[in-house]
């Protein structure tokens, strides 16, 4: 891994084991030359840039060189107004109202390691040898604006992280307004691509979409104030023939939890520009002399081995160098959560009974969900009043936590810190603490408003309220929920010219609070949630290493949701629970077996009233819990191979393989019964072709190459909603 500067050609070669990313400074403009399979560094770098003279409709900023037009050069951080008419990476407005700036090369630094981003989540290194960073600084002479482009490459992974820092000098500069500041923009040299992205809705998150890129733009975005159920902050550019195991895939993932935009634009000469960053819609930022604005980080992954290779790179990076804390590498506990078991209707005896039933079956953690505080018997009140409800829990939280601990389970607790109910003591005391616009209606959703996280006093209140509880009861886990999107976005703390900063300042405030809470209580495992997967993004994973994947707990819906989520996110980040039938979201009846197998493909748990199970059901649960404890290291840390897609047919399959390829587990699911079915055979992936494997419960040996190329014969399966688990161990 290295970053090499070839001075005579003014070329930066950023490379990892299998990937190169090449930038050239041409007439002081930063030009994008290449991103893809590794190139030799020891080669003749001259003559790479293709130079063509175009018509006057591609203007020439360098009069003596008509082959230079920003409209045709592939750019690293494109600007608007000086000859590039495509999607710009940034735009600023000066005090005189003009929007013209022209960034030219100023200097560069090459550093070992990877610096942290001030106040923002980002991937990190544990030792400087893991990565190198290029800081490329560009200057607009006229305003003194500098833009520093940050690129980090990792030694062992085909990853480039990118972000930009916009700064004004202390002396001699006037303030300006940033109208857009994206994190990354890459110009690809042709348009033979498709854009793959993840879209959905509440209870239907991260379904895979794939479509051809055509002249014009394809944009995905969120304007909801959070990354959202609807569009995930991720897009990949792939070749039309790219599949799970073959072909180029270029991933763009934004480490941010607020409004984002990702776009693919094909221009008149068939270049494809992909850009990603904070959504410029309803955003601006006032930059004063001496100040800097740091964009969030975009994590770019290149895979020559299809979508599977891209996903495994993201999984490894996010599992080990985005998630943090003592729980990062620890087995995640099997939990039982009371939400779908009791909703708001519980007391201490009921909770203890569920925990005791869980303990008898081998479950390790009990999570008390919504309804334990204020006077919260439904969702109409009390958010913000983080004081235990003595009607439900007369002896308080510590007593309840100890009773749960007494059954042998650890104790976890739900909060929704960012919210405020109009019917709450907090709102009566501080009606101005929510996001709102003076004199206008405050639109409620689920009868709640959103606290203004850009305010220090709000964050201090929340830190105090949460700390009082977390420090005074044996709490090992926190579920941090967030159940609505932003309306009437405004902050009374900000001047009129800064109102469009509110949504981003909210995220910065939230990140600051999360850093404070998680570092004060490092022993607690935090799980993020936003009505399920409304904020399943890398920003949240930096503070909380797992997320409640979806409020849809139906096993069949979960096949798609978990499959789609795995395009970017590791399964160690995905909460997955067995729930009751008929399912509470879609009323489907499925066997306990398939519900278990789908949930065992993530961070496993139950979300139902275990006290209502009969002996047969208890036995199934006992076996599932015991099986998961055995499989847990493989599922949580293994390499994921997706074998059959639920988006393409009646069958779904995926498998996990240990890093040394000695252990593998295959999960196979069939949704509906097929009369007089064809023979079933499943080809596996990721095994060692030269090893023999034993299949648990079967005699004989299976060669790795046979399992991958011929496949494993599947038994005949009867009925709807059936599943199989096959565990292979190398001999
Ligand atoms: C939404 C979450 O996704 C659910 O799991 C549950 O915690 C409810 N909120 C509680 O209000």
C-alpha cells in the first residue's frame, strides 16, 4: 500500500493490494485519471490523459491550450461557472452575490495513517501502517478559499475514503456562503454502467434497485432530516454483467445520518460522473474568515469480484474499522425484547416472567422497550421525561434490572432521547427546545416533536437525564430509538442567515452527544434504531455497533430486508428477532423454524412473550439458542456469500465462511411450495477447493471444489416457508 507522487507527470498514484486510484494535476486543475484494478507503480506514467480539442461549446479556461476544457476533463472536485456544466462538487456564494471560484493546485502532503475528522464519524486505523493519506490543497486566489481534498487508502482493502475541507484564512478574507459541499465526485470514462442502490419504506427497507445509467442524471436522496427508510446513503456503479461473483463494482457509501444525495450523471461525451455528499437541498453554511467546514466522509470501494466482493470489503472495514468500543469484537448476546410481547402494557412481574422464561431457554439479555417512563401508557405522551413510571415499576429501574439479573439475564433499556412529546413536563418547561419555526404550526408525527440537537442546553439536559439512569442501575445495553422525520426545520438559536444550517447542525449535535454518552458508559452495548431501519447508516454504526434492522419482523419480508442490507452492512450490525404469529406487521403465519433461521443470520433475538410458548415451541427455541451460540462467531465475523436472491425467485440462500475457510454455515430458504419440484442443488462459495469438508449430521466427505462447482444436493422440502441449515467443517 502506498501513495506515490510522480513529480514529472504531477501524478498521484494511490494503491492498495488490488486497486489503483490515479489523480493528475493538469494546468493546476486536479484531474481524475483512473480508478480500478491495481496498476504497477514502476511504469511510464506519461501520456495517460487523452487530449481532444472540442467546439466552442466546451469553453477553454487556458487560452493557449484548446485541449483543456473543464467540461470535458474528468475532475476530482468539479466546480461550476468556469466551463464545467455538469454536477459540481461544491458551490459557494460570495458577499457580492457572485458564485464564481476557481480552484487550482496549491500544495499537497502525504501522511502515514488516517487523521480523524473533527466532530464527524469516519473509518479509522489502529496503527499508522494500515493506511496512508493524501491531503491535496486547492486554492481560489480571488477569495482565499482553500479546499483540501482528503484521500486515505488502506493497505489490505480496496478502499479509498474521501472528504473535503473548505477553509477561509483568518486575514484578508470575507465570509462566504457554502451552497453545496459534497464529499466525493468521480468521473468514469464511459457510460456502460448500471446504478445499484437501496430503497424502500418503513417496514420495507433496503430493497435492491438496479437500473441502466443514461444521458441525464439519476439521483437518490433524503430530505427527511435522517438517512431514512426510503433511500440508504449508498450507491454502486456496476457493469451490466456484474453479478455476485464477477465484474466491476464501485461502491459509494456516505458516513452520515442526515440528508444526503448521491447521483450518477452521464454527459455529452459519455463520461459518467458519480457524486455523493450532504444533500444541497435546503442546505447552506455561512463560512467566516478563519473557519473551516468539514464534509462527511465517503467510503469508496472497488471490487473486481462483483457485488459479493464489494460487500465483503465493506463488511470487513465497517465491522473492524468503523464500529468501535469493547463490544466491537465480542459475541453479541442473544436477547429477548418485550415490545411485540407487551407493547405499553407491562409491570415488573410480567417483565421478570419473560426474562425467567428466556433464561430457561439459554437467552442472555432482556431488553425493556418503550413505556417505562413518565406516564407513557401509549405513544401520546412523556418523551423527554426520562423518569421511571412508578405506576408500572413501583420499585424503580434498579430493582427491576436486579430482578432480571437474578434470572441470569443482563438488562437493557430503550430510550428515544431526540424526541419530545407536547404532553410532557419537559415541553411544558421548555416549549422552545424543539425544532420549529416561530409563529407556525408544529407538525406532529406519532404525537411527538423533535428536540433541537444543535442546542448545547438540550444536549446537556439529555446527557444528564440519560447519565442519571445509566449510572444508577445495572444496564448493559441501550436501544436508542428515533421515530419521526423533520418538519418546520428551524432553530431559534441560529440567526436568519444560518437557518439552512439547522439540519446539519442537528447531526453534528447528535454525534457530539453520542460520543459523550458512549464514551462515558463504554461497557454498555448501544443499538441504534429509527422505527427499525430509518437510520441504518455508517454514521450511526460509528457510535453504536448494531442497528435494529427493520420494524418488520416477518421472516419472509426479512429475507429481502436482510439481503438488501448486506449489500453494504455487516450482519454483526443487523438486529434480527423471532416474533409471534400471526406476524404483527403483515399477518403472515410462518413456522418457528424459518423464523429462527432468518433471525440467526443476524444478531439473534426474540421479540414475543416466551411465557406463552408450549413445550414443543420451547424445545425449538432451546435448540435454536444452542445452535446460534455455536454458530455465532461464524455468523458475526465470517465472510458472507449471497447464493440465491429473494429479489429474483422463490429461493434464498446465503452462507458464512470463517477467515481460515475451515468452517462454513449455509442457510437455505424456500418461500412457497412447488408441486412436483425440480431437483435442488446449491453451489457454495468461498470454501477452500483443496480441502474436504464434513457436513454436520451426514456421513462422508465433501471436497471443497465439488461443493462450489457441482454443488450440494438439497433434500426434497415439503410445504410453504421452509428452511435448512447446513454446517460444514474442514477435516
Ligand atoms: C420503534 C422501534 O423500531 C420498535 O422496535 C419499538 O422500540 C418502538 N419504536 C417503541 O416505540
